[in-house]
């Protein structure tokens, strides 16, 4: 190959790489949006109904609860405790940014203020925000892919999410790892505003439902209490169930006991 041919070949290769890079950048940005939308909708869909157990382990006690939950889009959700008997009927309702708790023993409905969204739900390590999914990655965080490749023996996407300005969210940063093959999350780490790791949420026992891999077990580990944990195990979850907005009402909150 002559010097002129080599130069021409090198220039053509450089131009080709530049074109590929220019095409890849917007596709990469779109991929972030698609992944975040996928995660936000993974356990919710347009509508959903689920049965699950929540097992809470602390230094003082260990207890389990059976829960039933419904959702309609991002704006409506209802979670009701079925067991144990002493807690049966306790429920949490979300309607377009408003959250209420219902206590059947005293037949009282109380509104949950935004300042309490980071508070523990029923003594677990999950927050009120976790249970009703008040905040979403799409609406409340700016997200980007911060790693793409092999880690822990699997191909993953690592997505880092930072709160949008004025977003009323609990966390200063969330870093989530997603399996590239199934698009199922397998680990999420939650940091406070100072950058300290507060908790790690692990996902496993994936099940294919409506063509998507849905983790059926969520294990939450607080960083400062390694001997404690809260585990949610889904027995079943169905999507596309008939649920009108009127189902998620204060009247129905009390009837679901």
C-alpha cells in the first residue's frame, strides 16, 4: 500500500468512525429514557393487581405481613394488609399526589404530609414513598448511563439518577444496575444528599409476565444495620386488570378492609 493509499484509507476510516459516533449519541440518550420508563412501569403497567408478603427483620423483632395492592398508572395506588389479623385492613391510598392511611381499629383516615414520605411504612425499611411510588425516575430525576459492560459476570447498564431541581424526593442519588439481556434490575443503591450510601435494594427471582422479566423478590438492606432487612416477595402480579379511577377513593379505602 502506498503512502497516498494509506492516507486515503485512514481518512475514510476516520470519517466512518465520526459518522458512527454522531449516530450513536442520540440513540444512547434515547436508550436512557427507554430504560427509565421501563423501570418505572415494571411493577405497575397501565393497571395492576398483586399479592405479596413483606417480612421485616430488626434487632427487636421479626414479623411478616400479607399484602394486596392495586395500581392505575402513576397517579393511583392502594395497598391493604390482609394478615396478620391484628393489622388486617390497614391501608395506604394514593390519588394524584395525595396519600392517606386508614386504621380500621379506630376507623380513622389520616392524610400523609409530604414531610412523612421518607418515613417507615408499617415499621419496615421501605418508606411511604416506596409503597405508593409517589416519585418516579422519569418525572423527578435526571438519569444517565454511567457504566455499560460486564460486571459480576453479566452484561449490565448502570444508571445514575440525580434529583431534578425542586423535586420533592427522598434521595440525593440512586444508582441502579440492570441486566442487559432481560432489562430486569438486580441492584439499586440509594445515597443521601451528602453522598453517603444509606441502603441497597436487591432484586431476584425474575418471572416472565406479559413478555417482560419481573423480579418477584425485593430485598432491602439498610447500610447502618447489616443485621436488619425487609423482603417483599410477590406471590402473583397481573397487569391490564379492569380498574377505573373511581376504585381509588376514600370510601373504597375503608371498604377494602
